[in-house]
C-alpha cells in the first residue's frame, strides 16, 4: 500500500484542479481527495497511474511513500 507524500500533496493541490486529475486517472473526486489528503492508502496500481498522470517520466516513489 502507498500513501501520498505530504509535500507533494500540497504541490499537487496548488498546481492542478482535482476534477482534471480525476478524469485523467478515472477515479471519483471523493476517493482521490481521500488519497491526496493522506486519509486513505492506495494500491500500487492506483499509485502508478496517479504518478504517471502528473509526469510521464515520474516514478511511484516521487509522489508516494510505501507502507509496510
């Protein structure tokens, strides 16, 4: 499971509109908001898609921290 990095979450909130990201990724606004606000963990596949939606060269570890 992966959790969004706090510093990256603030950067994403300032830079992107949530509806734009949700449409790109295919997630609901509520679910993505929970992930972005660090209230819900997400599986590796979801973390991968979210990271790639911001930057095609990004890695999961750039935006998420892995939980044990």
